[in-house]
C-alpha cells in the first residue's frame, strides 16, 4: 500500500500552489542541495522504521523534480551507501520530464522556486 495517496498528493500540491507555509516539524534550513534533502528524508524514514524507498517515492510524487536533478541525487547518494534509494531513483528518473533549456533547477517544477531572503 502506498505511503501517500493520490488525493493527498493533490492536496499537498494545491496547498503549495496557494502559498501554504507548513508548520515545521523538522528544520530543513541547513539543507542546501537536493541530495541533502533526499538523504535527510531517508534518515527520518530509518529513525521511524518506515520503508525508505516508499518515502523517497512519495517525495518524488509530491515534488516532481526534473530527470537530470534526480540523476545527480542518485550519483551522490549511491557512494554514500543509500543503494536501495539510488536504485529507485535510477529507475524513476526515466519517467521524469527532462529540464528544458532556460528552466531553473529547484526541487519541484510544479511550484515556484524558493523565495530568496530579503535584506
């Protein structure tokens, strides 16, 4: 059984499109790369005895990243020992859209890129 339903994914995407700011359960501010975000999710899954591949699959479904970005994440995580997750990312990447020229890279291309801190 999937960890997250299609209806829940649609709800998360709808909230993100409307500028929803979730209550922070985890402080993700130190994370700077996609690979760090994915590795953090795997570590949270391991701490909670969740299936790490299912957690990553849910993350992929919610964020819908570009193919190239996921291939980069896979290349970082595999040597670090996240073999099952890297294998899943490798298989999943072929079903993701490639980034078109001129498009910026961010975790999700369905939502706006993260806002920059204003000075």
